[in-house]
C-alpha cells in the first residue's frame, strides 16, 4: 500500500486561494447580472439582440469592422481596450466580468509577494512578482505577439 503524504498549505497559498475564490464568485455573479441586463433589454446593446446571430460566424476582425460600419460609425475600428468606451451598452458591459475573472490572478500574485519576501523565500517572491508584471503588461496590450 502506498502512504498518503499530506502537507499543510503555506499562508501565501491559502491567501492566494481565498482571493481567487472571492474574485471568482464576484466575477461569476457579475457575469449573471450583466448578461441579464443585456438579454432582457434593460441596457441597450450596440448590436441588437435579434441581429447577433448574423455575426457569429465572422472572424473577430471582420466582426469589428462590420459593427463599426453598421452601428458605431467610429473613425477607427474598436480594438484593444477601446471597448471600455462602450460599457454603457449591454453587449459590451458583459466584457467587464471577463476582465475581472482574468485579472483576479494578477491580484492574487501581487498580494502574496510581501509574504514570500517576509519569510525569506526570495526566489518565489521574484517569480510571483515577475508573473504579475508580465500578466499585467500582456493584459495592457504592451506585450504583443503573434500576427495581431
């Protein structure tokens, strides 16, 4: 028979998990709320709900060009973080919980860094800090890769 090895979680691991859990529940709850605001027509969308199916098969770039031509009439196609200008529209408000769910990991890394350095775990402290910085830069659009 194999022996089960158990190890207590560190304070940082528990702290990380606690923040991740709360952020996940907050983001999930907000997702239900923003979706209800959109689907029940409480907030006007950019693309009318009855026309959404017309855009499902389009690649992202073509979709953005099309909604810009048909609904937004902006000088430039909305890319990057420009969706934030559209948070008053029901369909774009749904992006907010996705950002929160994506960004909670960054917050988790940032909050455990001081504890890692306090207990003299410098390697993990630097790794957590570097991870938070890289994720933040990637989310900001500063780091770009691929054919975008």
